[in-house]
C-alpha cells in the first residue's frame, strides 16, 4: 500500500471514529412508526357560531364531545356543569366577552393552519410510541382557556390553551401583568414542546417517597432527557423553555452551580422552600443573582441524567423512566462538571 493510500485509509478511520463518537443514540428512524390521533379544533367549534344560535351550538358540541366538554366547562373556564342552573348565563358571558373573543381571533391568526405544529407533535409521539408501544397516544384539543391553562391532560386527552401561546409581546399578557420570565413559555415556537412535556409529566409522575432537592432535580432531569428522546435534534432551549442566553449562562456556570450545592450541602435538603428555590418557575435563581434563569436545579438534574445515560449505555429509555432511585442515578452518573 503506497503512502497516499495509507494516508487516505487513516483519514477514513479517523472520520469514522469521530462520527461514531459524536452520533446521537437518540436520533432513531421513526418513519415506519405509525401513530394515530386527532386534532379537535374545540376553539373554533365554540367561537365560530353565530350569536343568535350560541347556546344551541354549545349544547351540540357538548353532546359530541361530552367528556372533554365537562372537563373544559368545570375545570378550565369554570362555568360549571351544563346541567347547573347558571350554566347558560355564564357560558354566554364567556363566549361573548370582548377580550376573550379578541384572544380567539389573535390565536386564529397564529394557528389557523395548525399543521406545522401537528407535525412536530406527531414526530414526538412517533418517538414516544417507539419506546413505549403499549402506552396510549392522546387526541389533541385546541381550546381558548380564558388565560387559565396552558396544558390540560386527562385520559386520552392533551388539551392546549392556544390563548396562552400568543407570543411574549401579546398585549393581553401586558394587561394581565405577566412577568417576563413566564412569557418565555408563551411563544408559539415552544407550544409543541410544552404540550408534549405536559403529557410526559402525567405519564411519569414524581415518586415523592424521598422528597428532597436532588430527587426533584433528577426527576426533572429524567423528564428533560425524555424530551431529548422525543425531540432528538432540537435545541435545549426549546425543551426546557429557556432563552438562548439562559442556556449560555447555565453552560458557563455549571461548575459554580454544582460547587455551590456541594459546598452548602443542600442536595439532600427536604425543606420545601429550598426545593422551590432551585426547581420552581422564577425570574432567576436566588443564590446566583439576577443574570441567572430560574429552575437551574432542573437544568443540573438534566446534566446528571445525561451523564448517567452516557456512562450506562445499556440502560434503555423505559428503564430510565421506571427508575425512581434518584440517589442511585446520581451515584452511577459519575457527574462531575
């Protein structure tokens, strides 16, 4: 073999090795995975009726979708059961409210063609069905929630309040005086991720037998790793509903965050306020100043789970999600940023 052939062969081997090392184990081909679900435009069914036939149309819709309608009326917009005495008046007021109707019209400007969002959700469900073929795939309902709920999950139902995804600059959110950090999760671009994540949370609830900070961190990390599996080629910012700057801050500060938690010996703290400080929605995470995003405990938990799955390549996604031994995951992750 002459020198040129040897050099070409060595370059090919190096290239193959690099590709193998950088390949994403979660980037699987799901083109042959079939999932079936409907998108029900409950929003336009309710709001497109003529005022003269408003309540007649409501009862017709409620008879076609009785289970979801009951959930919607009682738990989302809270006008009570269709069989209650005040239902007609309260439902009529809701459907004719000026701001609610304007929110519906704005949502239709954004989501009249829901197909791109459906395709994103469908791809996630294909991955989900690949890993969990026995689990159900929900129907998707689009609704006007009266700014009450972003995502509602019930048996075989994934409901999306499109009025909670009108974009961070929507004047309705100004009127509601919603904080800037909350509006990050109200962009149309994050709708598919928040919807799918809402479903994942209900399918894999937190085992609170040991309710401390690290357990909550790693539980959230498992949920976010599941988002890695369902959206394998998408940016981290979309999966966790952070801005790009939030991700940059976390990546630069990862060592400092972990050292702080170790130094303060708070990983096994079970105080509710301590857990909320690192896990719950907030404009920033207190110990790290106002440049930090909220929920950095979730982000660190995500990195721990990623480290665990990288170090334990034989562990499958179903095995990960079934493993509620959070401390064992931490120990076996070898996490050390």
